[in-house]
C-alpha cells in the first residue's frame, strides 16, 4: 500500500524518503500549477494546505474546496500514453 505524506510546512518534506523527493516535489509543482489555473491572479491569496502526497506513481493532483470536496483534477500523462484524435 502506498504511503501518504502530509505536507503543511517545508520541513515536512524531510519525511519523504530522499530517493522519492524528486517525484514528490514534481507533483507539488503540478499541484501549485493547478492552484494557479483555478484561482488566477488571486492564487497567492488563497490558502493552501495541508497538501497530501501519495507515493503511488499516479501523478494526479486534485484541488479540494474548504469542505474537502474535490473541485478540479489534473491528470499528468506521458506523451506515449496519449492517443491521437480519431
């Protein structure tokens, strides 16, 4: 079963094993991009946290509202996973 890490402060990243931090930080970057997409210029004023990262290789980020309900999901795929439009 994959491990989930709660990241509320930068120091929380130290709980992620060093060999998995690159993957974690990449997905945190995706989550920040999704947040900016959702809130535009106001993104820096909209509170984030805590973030939860699951070490499952899924590369999917979901933005939740204040009640915890998912409102927007970003699924990252590799170019080889994409199929041409028919």
